[in-house]
C-alpha cells in the first residue's frame, strides 16, 4: 500500500536537489527519516548545493555538541537541586525502560513507573503539558474503553493527548490494562540527551562508569 503520494516524493527529491538536509525534509513533509533517506539516494545535487549542504551539516554538528553541553549542565543542576532523588529515580527507570535513540519514549504497564516518570517530566524538567502525549496499546480480550479510562486517570492527560491502539493479532498478555507509552514531543531530543546525561553523571558519582 502506497503511503506517500507521487507529488510528495517529487517534492522530497526537489528539496534534496536544492540542498535541503534530511532533517529539514522530514520536518517540512512530515515523513520518517528512513523514508526520506531511501528516496534521496541517487538524487543529483549540484556542486553549489553540495557545498551548502555540507555547511548545514557542519552547523548541525555544532548545534548537537552545544545541546549535549546544555544537557550536561542541566543534569548537574538537577542532581544538585531538591529534585535530586526524583531525577535519579527517573533516570534509572528510563535507563532500563526508555528508548535510547532518536526519540524520548518510555513504555510500561506499571502505573507507578508511568506516574513517577510523568512527575519527573512535569515537576523537575517542567515539560509543557502540550508536549507530553501517550499511546495506550491493548491486546486480545482487554477491554479497550476501560483501558483508556484507566490510563487517562493515571496520566492525568486529556483525551486529546492519548491515542488508543488495539492489536487483535493473537498476542497474549498478562497485563490488565495494556501498555502505556509516554512520549515527549517538541523538545524530546533535548529531553533524551538530558536522560542520558543524568544516567552518565550519576554512574560517575557511584564510580561505576566505564
């Protein structure tokens, strides 16, 4: 099944030919990076635009380095703040259960873990509520409406911020209410860097870092 129209793919290639970076194309066309990467292969980029693209990539590396430094400073500040214990608990939880690359997601069926992580995001990091959303995934015979109501109450999120997805593909589960994935939208990449920095700094404190 075709997901993206021919017009969209054409626009993608035009943008790449004009020197647009993959990240810019992803944002502009709302397409995943893997899809964009696949379609830009073989696209001719003029020498002038290649030079522009390299300069943008160099600027991107500089921004990434700066953002990692900001995350390191934020981690140090949190570990020296009244939120130290909450930050450590959330960092260890994320280290065990969260995604490690690209996006800042944590998924679990234990309401206590979800509550603790959300408390950290809201109280310690002060992520705006509009940038936090959740995906509830249910399986088999789980009552979808009950599961959704359950996680709405646990997360304290409005209905508009929670998406329900059900899998009837014969997957068995012991969870009563399915899984809840907490996703940080805007600013998620910076929050992910913060989580990595918190873990790294705390392990250094405990003399167990490599």
